[in-house]
């Protein structure tokens, strides 16, 4: 028979000290469990027999004796009560446990065990005190409340660091009768006592948040805890769903001590909050220190020190400043703060540092400067550190170069449009690279009694026109571009006076006539009867899309082998570098072959040549009806603003070059393969026209940079349904590979799948958008085992390549949030235009694949965008087509994949013709580090129709306003104060509120759609002559 050794017995004398605060005692039944290192625990013991007849009274020490096995060194105790009796709430000050060997274990909670106090918990786990942390009280300690100082007051921070606080969130399901009246308990397992009128309970999930661990864990349930439901169990074991765990930077404990001054009425019963700032604007959340009104009344009394232990974000090694304030509630909310101490553990946790923040100011609306928020900077640092020999080293030093406390003067201009003023409470937050001010209430204006009133300043620009917009008048055009002539500014000064300034625009853009000559090719079927449109781009702007309605030299335009001339009037475009041609594919003969386009500036006789040589046809070449062409001598960016399809990038970048076959790299080259960041490359391969030039083999490239840094093989794979390089074809690929820096050489080859595989390569182009460089190699060589020199791969030196600057592109990760509203998803096509300090992008379409843009969904994809950052605004447009033509856009986030910089764009409304703002286009201001990059304003457009016969129109009129911050997009002039707008000699005003400011305006484009009927009036109905003006 096996005899196990018996554990020695022990006797534990437990002293329970109830706190000396009002109503600290309890009538409830109290239970204690003691845990040790060696033999587990004592089990839960009721604390029944005390040396006092009435136990657990305020300020009283009760002694209990517990007989148990020897547990070894004590690790923790759990103490709780059952919330019974007339006064169950209990404030536990301390527990001291002494065993037969006179080993004393001290546990120092100083916490409530009460439903209505603190965090409402009835059970606490307490850790033993390490005596090495007990420090003697400071001899010059201020404002300690007048009583004897307790050495254990220095322990809370260290004890907090050893423990973990769990915040538990429980989601009750939405089934019928899923709620419960039963008492619920949790130990990371759920159980209940099956009492109450409706004890049944349906639990959806339980979430446990542990800030000190930096983890928020989810425990799915989806089951009943009820005897009459499901399997009848009222206990469930829930298991952690690892994939749903949310991780973040772990919180650390701070000991905050706030000293109330010894002046009349210095105390407060408001709730004090605090924010801590580190370097580089790193900050904690705003934390209110009191958890209930009872604590607000107990703390912050005159000539007292109020101490709190809080868990907040780690702001780093240096604390730059703190912000303190209060919510201005209670009978006596005003507070005079002497100073604030913040104590925290050193990084290696072998000591602490205490920073002192002097204040000596009122936080009160009736005292001092009437402010309830103060920002404080540290004056000195007191460090206590335990050395290797066990000694305590104490160091006191002043803070070097603390931040200055600065006064900022903020002047806010309210617009001069109807209803512009507000009586609401206005708040402001100012951001800088050293932090922010926090949200401040703008309570009192320094110069006005009634603040935020309408009419603090406007600017009105006048755009002369005095021309027809009619197909039957003037030059038969329905589009005009106008430039401003004068600016009238009205501004309210600080003294309340109105300053009015009138000035002419300095050096406005010229209105220029452009002669556009389009050469239709001399190939069979080259001519077209479709409607043709052109857009001309220059470094000063573009013409917008213009319909080429009437040729100046031919009656039947766009015939095979002919040249047609058109006159386009527009504001000066500067140097023209690009055109866009398209047709609408109407009429019987719609296909069109464009040979070239020539454009003359009739003012300065500049000439621009565009070599085209492409079909605009659904049946020929790549089936496109729209093409971009660049000026012959243009050396700038010729690529699009977006990368390849988004699903390609989702696969490539998420797998970190998983599509690159490392196994194929053998021999000496294998030693040179390196790892590093992945970037995109554009590859274009032209196959020769020899009858045997084509190949079905799988092609690849390999990039070689400086110091022989090499990528792996990057395979040039075709999309599904297409295979091989055909004779005379030009194939383009969007691939990703290792960033090898400046590329010196490139290897091109194929896998030679069959002995007869041969490939004649005529030209190889490689574009590196992140470097803004494009290389073109004229190869004219065989890659074949039975042709030329018999090799299937060849290395080309880029010293032999033609190099073109294409403009630097930056990779951005774009995340689009669709709102959680009924019908929020869309099938419409979505288009985006970005604006930045350094220019703007063209409008690009966001690819809708894999069920993107669905309700309550965020979609992430990679985009390649011109380096125009920092961004200022984004324009999103949908075409309103598809079975679901509406979309609820929540917000969009752009993340620079090189720097990690984030730019957020908020909208939170419908893009719909029926809902919300009833628009299919929205503009969103860029928000960087919480700061909006543009201002919001309102524009009023006044349109004066001329006083000549037939000047009015029934057509729909549109404008685009251009300024230094981009353009407004197309604005329809719909709602005028006049019932019948654009009538002869009438002035119509149109208001466009809440628009992003365009800055100084430079031009305006106005046109109409040539629709409408004349009715009984003696005019064509759509012809029009007008003069727009507008003000902001």
C-alpha cells in the first residue's frame, strides 16, 4: 500500500481591517480563500467568529483563526461577501495574515466591495505586498489630509503592475425572452443561480478585455442557459476564439495624486479628468478619475491629496505635459489645484519615477480666467531605483527644456449667407506636431457679445461673359470658359467695422482659340459617323470634354484619309501634353481609326503633335472607344494613376511574393536571392512578326540591382482564358517583386516547356512607378533552343535602354467602409479623384470584385497614386446604374505603405438620387492626424441673362469652378429664387452650401445640355447668353 507524505498543519491568524470612511462597515457574510505556492489553497472559509462581537465595523480590526495545511509562501487571497444584510456595502482597508512561524503577509486593497460603489464588484483577489517596496513617508509631505501617513500608501502602483484587470462585456441574444432576471457570475466560465421570475438566458458572446495584456478576447456562445431551453444546462464552458482576438499596445499603471490648495472654497465635487502626453504627440485617452458621485464628494477637499491608480496607454519614456479639467457639475464645481504628481514604474521595473506638475490655478467658470481646463508641464522628476546590492538610490532633478505654456489667439469668421450664424455650443481642437489642445469650448468671445453671428466676411468674383451659349448664335458653342475680372471683398474687423476692398484680378488667364486638326487614317473602314468628343490637357488645366460638332473645312467629317479642323475656345491651357478622344459608338459606321492630331494655339502659334495610329472600336484591337494620347515630345508621366486590378495586389502583397517561384532559382544564382520589400513593376513585351516568333511557354523576368542584389523569378502569367505570346502582339503585365533599388540588369526568359519552344522578342519595357522610371530595350533576339545561340533566357544591361521619367508613384492601401444601413450596398460603378498639395489625379474607377461595397463591410485594396501628398480632398462619384444604384458611404482611409501615414476621409451619407443629399457625387476633406486639410465654405452663384431677344434658355445649365485647391466638380444650376430661371434680363442666384474651399478662384466653365423647348416664346429654347458671378 502506497503512503503519501502528509503536509504539515498550519494555523493562520487573519486580521481584517475595515476602512475608516463613512458607511465602510458591512452586515453581509464574508468569505476568504488563501492560496499558497506549494499545496494549493484553503478552500473558501466563512469568516464567522471574530474577536469582536460586532464584526466588520468602520475603522475596526477583526481577527480570525483558520486551520489548514501549510500552503508555503502565500501568493494571493480571494475575499468576497454575499451582499446580504441591511448594509452590505464594505470598504476593505487591509488584510494581514500571520502563520505559526510568525511569517506576516500583508495585502492592501483599499477598495470597496459593494454593488453601488467603485466598480460594483463583491469579490476581490489580493496580492501580497513586497516589503522592499515599502518606503518611509516623506518628511515634507504636503496635504496628506492631516492624518498619520501610512507606509503602505506607496504600494498601490507596484501591486497594480502585478495584477490584471479584466473588463467583461456580455452580449445577450435577440431571441424572444432571451434576457434574464437571474444573478449572473463569471470566472471566465459562465454560470447562474436559476432564480428570479425569468431565469432563462440566451448568451450570444462574452468579450474579455485585459488592457494590461493588450488583448481583447471573444468567447462565442450562441446557446441558452436555461432549464427549459436547449439542453437544459445553466452552465456553459466557453472557449476563446483566437482569430477574433483584438490586440493593441498594453496599458501600464500610473499613480496620479492631485493636491487641492489651502485656499477658501478650493475643493470641488465635480469629476476631474486627465490626459497624459508623451513625445511626438503620443497621448492617452481622456480618463475621468472618479467612478461615481460618492467618490466625487469624498475626494478633492480643501488642503487634501487625492490618489488614484489608473491604467492608461504607455506614452513612452518622457512625459511632456498633462491636461487636467473637470465637467463643471455639482454644487461647488470650482477647484483650485496646487499641483499634480504622476508616479510610474521605470522601464525595468526596479524602481519608480515621480513627476511634479505645478498648477496653483483655479479651474472654475467664476474665478481667474474662467477656464475649467489647464495644461501643465513637469517641473521636476524624483527617481527611486533599487541597485544590485539592494540599496535604494534616490535622485532629484529639474526637467530640462520643458514645453512652454502658450496663449493662442483664435479668430473665427462666420459666413455671410442666410442662416450662417449659430447659437449652439462650439468646440475646437488645435493640433500640432507636439500634441493637441484637446477639445475646448469656445465660451466667451473677446471682441463680441453675441458670438458666431452671420456676416464676418465674403469675397465676390465677377466672370464677364457677354456671349451666346447656343447652337444657332455666335460661334454655335454651348460651352464657355470664363476668367475672373474683379474681386470685391467685405471683411469685418476686430473693432466690428466693415472693410470693403475692390480690386481687379492680376494677370488673369487669357481666353485662347485652339485650332484642332484631326487626321483620320487611310485604311479600310477608318471613317466614323459616331459623335466624337475631345478633352485637351495642359499644365494650367483642361478644356473639359468638348463635342466636335462642326468641322471648319469639311461638311462630312471624319472620313477615311481626311483631315478635319475644329476651333475650341478655352482659358489658356499652358503647355498642352495630353488629349483624350472618344466616340459614342452610334450610327451605322461607328469604328474609327485616328492617325494623328495637331493642335495650334492661335495666340502664340505654339504647335503640339499627337501621334495616334489606333482604333476606337468595340470590334478592333482591344475594343476601346476611348483613348489617351500624349504629345510627341512629352517626357513626363504616361501611366495611369492606379495599379493593376485590386485583386491582383490583394494576392501578391498579402502573400509577400508568394507568386514568385523560389524553387526555380537554382545554381549560382540561388545564393544571390534576397528578401526585402515588395514593389510593383509594369512589364510590356513585344513579340516579333516572324512566323515562328510566338510561344506558349511561361515567361519570366529577373531583376538585378546594385551590389548584385537580385529578385526571384517573376513570372509573366496571363489571365485565365488567354495563353501564349502571339506574333506581333504587345502584352502588358502588372507584377510584384523584390525592390532591388536602382536596376542595373534584367533577365528575360521562358521555361522552354517543349523542345520546339521558341520566342522572338522584339522589345521589352519595364516601368518602376515607385522610382518614376521606365526602361525600354530593343532586343530583336531569339529565346530558343534551336534558334540563334540556343539559350532560352538572356540578361540585358539597362545601360543600353532608353530611359524615360514617368513620375513617381506611391503605393497606398485603401480601405472603404460601407455603412450599416438597409440597402447600403451598391452595384453601381464607383469613381474616385484625389487632390493634394502637389496636384490631382485623373478620375479612376474602383474595381468592384469579390462582392465589394456591401452593407456593413470594409474593403481593402492597393492603389498606386501619383506623389501629390499631402492630400487635401477626395471626390467620389457613382454612375447610379445597376440593380442597386444607391450607396451609403461611411468613410475611406488611405495608408501610405512606405511611411505608414494615414489620411481619413469622412462622409457618412447616401450617394443617391432619392436619399440623403440626393446627389451621386460627394467631396470629402482629408483628415490627417485629426486635422482637416481644407476649410468648408459656401458659394453663391449669380447668373445674369442678357437683355437681348431670345437670350433666355430652357436648357439645363452647369458650371465648374476652378481654384488653387482644385475644382468644384460639375455643379447643376437647378434651384433659383426665380420660378422660371434664365429668362431674359433676369438675375438668378444659386447657393452651394458646405463646399470645400477652392481657395483663390482662377476660372469658371459654364455650359448647358442644349435641351428644352421654345413653347410660345420667340426663342429656340436652348440658346442662351448670360454672365455668371459668384461669391464665397
